């Protein structure tokens, strides 16, 4: 994997107004997301403005996963509680991973987390883009004089 050590975004600033934070987030996320692949996930577009994040969380139970939205980021944290084995049982090999994880995704403008459901080892987080009327495109009338 190639690591980006410098990234000149100055040309983008010439053509953009008020999105400085967007470019800063892109640059900051380049190094933070490299090599992170646990737990695996899917992002599914379920409609024009609806999405599902499907995260594999087999083995995690209620109370071991936390979902938060902070500063435009969706953050999912999982930490498996230690379970005592019945007397006489010894784990000889553990191939099913249940390690601690923190995954985060940047939410787009006006994207809100609607709900979350855990079913059959998959955590489904539903999101929806809800653009307010004040942010939708509008036509400006031109008044001609003279």
C-alpha cells in the first residue's frame, strides 16, 4: 500500500467557497483509515436518500456495542465482555475474533442516523439524507430595469 506523504489541495481552494473543513477531513482521513479492516462492513444504498451500513459483529451481544455521532462522524465501538468458561472447558484455538474495535465514517451533509438493528450477527445502521428546504436549490428572480 502506498502512503501519501504530501497532498497539495491549494488548487481546490481556488474553486471552492466555505468547504475548507471538507478538504481538511479528507487529508486527515487518508492516514487514519489505512490498514483498518476489522470488523468488515458493507455500505448499501437502499433508496435515493437512504443508506445502510452493515457491520459484521458476530459474537457481540447487547451492551457490548456503542454507536455515537460526533462532529459529523458516525463512530461504532465494540468491546467484548470477558466470559468465564464452564468448569473443565479450555479454549484450545480461538479463530472467531471478538476483539475490541473502533470504526468511524464521515457522514455527508444532512445525513442523519435513523436507527440501528442487530440481527444474525450483522449490525445494520440506517441513515437518511434529509435536506432542509432552506438548503435546496432555488431560483433567483432577476429584475430588469430601464
